[in-house]
């Protein structure tokens, strides 16, 4: 028969004092002589007593936990955010409670509501659409210390973000320098990712400012298994297309494989540029041209912001979103194939539901 775990009464009996005294010592609150404190701690150690963390949290109104909501861990950029956030929280004596929304608004709201019910002390989140997030409405009305990650600033909430429009303009300029005119934009569906939508808007504007045709658009679901077919359709309908800007590196790498399966050489037949700067992009051949960000710095900074609000300390300065990225050259970007760079057709939009 499994022995029962020691109780606070057992500790009191062993130390020769009352339960209230044991509670004061273990909670580190209230008066107790040095001799009594030594006896209580020795008794607890002898018995292997672990003071109930939940009971302690109820008394202090703190659970020593921070919630974290991200769309997915399939994309390595969010895995890096979570890992850095967890390390920062642990160093401060907090545990991270993670939830993934799977790019679903209802799951996102449910996750935030659940974390609020668990009485987390603060929360960091990357939401699908910052402007339309019911979960953020809940956080704002609750007054919980929180910080966004990769979403632009809304509702006065702090955020560690990237200027997606400015970053997308860098991509358009990189294509133009190589001589590309007709390009495409590959993205997660805009209603599931405001980051994709902002990058697309910035890219379209930059192409227009550079005198380039409007990029062709291909929206897909994160787990679309028919990217090969969709990319083939895009390229056949836009036969002068010579480059694709993917809204994240995960999609760029998937597009690279699909292009090769279609018999295309990268970058001789088709150039690719991604977004995020995940480490995998450096080890593929050719290595991936991309917009490089620092997800670990984003995760650390967001947790530091939340912890500062919890403690009442001065919050760390949030970085200028225009300074949190850089263009990283790579082997997937080259000049367009001869004979296709001078086409003047305006590309049109293609949806995976067409």
C-alpha cells in the first residue's frame, strides 16, 4: 500500500509547534523565532514535505505562471519564441503554460479564456489578427499584464514586432536589383495571419513604387497537402513569373521542394525569398534568401515586459519594429532566366479555392 504523503500537521508534530506556525514559516510570512524556523524547516526536510504550491498561490494571489499562446509549433519561428520565453520565465521563478491556436480564432479565444481561468499572472501571445481578436478583448478587459509577439501594436498593448511592410519592401527591392519583374506572393490565408496580410500589402505597394507589375497571389492553408499542384497552376497561368516571395521561411522551403518536383532549378528557373530567418534556411542547398528576424529576442523581451508589469518595475524598451529585421542574401535568389525578364504582363491573383 502506497504511504500517504506527509501533511502540514505531521510537520507541526515533528517540530513541536502549531500548524499556524508551520504555515508562517513555510510561507515566509509572519513572526517566528530563528529556533522555531530551524525546527520547522528541518522537520519538513526530514519528512520530505512539499508545501502545496497551489495553496501558497491562493494566499499570495500569484500562481507564478505565465501563459503563452502561439499559432503553431510547426513553424520553427514560434518554437524559438516559446523556448526563449520559457527560459526567461524560469529564470525569474515562473513556469510557462503553452497553448497553440492552430491559426483558428475560436481556439485562440478559448485558449486565452482557459489561461485566464487558471489565473496566470501574465500572458504573451501571437494572435491571428490583432485588430479582430476576441482573446485580446478579454485580456484588455481583465487588465492582465500581457505582451504581443510579432503582432503590430493595438489597444495600447506592448508588442515585440517587425515592420512587415518595410521588410516586404526590402524583398521587392532585392528582386528588382536582380532584374525580376513578374513575381508572386505565397502566403497563409490572410484571415488566419495578419502578418501575412501586412507583408502582402507592403510587397504590393513596393512593387508598384518600383514600377513592377502587381504580384500574383497564392493563399494556402498551413497544412495544404497540394502545394505542388497549386504552385504548378500558378506557374502555368503566369508563365513569365520568375520569383516568389513566401510570407514565411516554412512556406519558402515547401515551395522549394514543390518547384523541384516540377522540374525547376532554384534559382536558375525560379528565385525564392522567405521571411523569418530560421536556421534550417542556412543548411538547405541553395541556402535561403530571406528576411531575418530574431524570434528568441522577441520571446525574451515579451516575458521581460510582462514580468516588469507584474512587479511594477520599469519595462524594457520595446524595439523599433523598423529595426528588428534585415535582408539576408542567399543562394535561392538569382537573376531571372533570359527571355522572361522583359515581359510586361500584370499578374493576377490566384486563390487555392479557385
